[in-house]
């Protein structure tokens, strides 16, 4: 059983909704949803339904140019309910935003330890008749191997 999923995103102007380049906190729910969905597909073969979030906390703003990791960790598995912890980590940010002298537009500052930006707990439901067990993880080495005999 796969216990966690981590998705990496670079925040763009599409993600922000103001001139200061701040990404709305609600956008984190979109990315958490992507990480949760991947985790449920790999474990149950179905996307799941989100029942709700609790204990959601936001510790810092996310800015355009930030490189973020969005992580979903499986905590509990019931008959059809799954509880996950979701977290947002800033891995790197714009050197210009931090005020680094002589920084150009693409210059980044990478953190030694990722910065926790937000976290919460989510309950997901995968209906019993849709559960198909663990799904294959990884890449298929030769996708044409099974087809060659038909060519």
C-alpha cells in the first residue's frame, strides 16, 4: 500500500489573483486535491470523494515563482473512508522577492529544509464497489511489448 503522494508545482501568474503575486490560500486545496486523488487511485483504483477538511492551518503566503511540494499522507483506512494529512511545503522562492542584491528574474533561493506553509486533515470516501486494490506503481518499461504480436 502506498502511504504518500508528493506533487511538485511552480507557482505561476495563473495561480495568483492580485498584483503582488500572492497565491490565494484556497488554491492550496486544488493542489492538495491532486495529491489526494493520486494517492487514492494508486491505493484503491478510484479517485474518491472528498467528505471534508478539518484542522486546516495556513502559516505563510505562497507567491508567484515559489516552487512548492504538496503532500498527502495516508493516516487511516476504514471500509470506505480514508483519512489523510495534507501539507504544503515551499522548497524554493524568487531571489528578487527576498531582496537578494543583483538577483535576476529567474534566480531562485533553495531552502535547506522545506518550509511548511499549510496543513490539514481530510476525509475521503472510496465506495466499496469501486475499490480495486493497489494499482501498479511506476512506468511501463515497454508499452508495445503486448501489442507486437498483433501487428
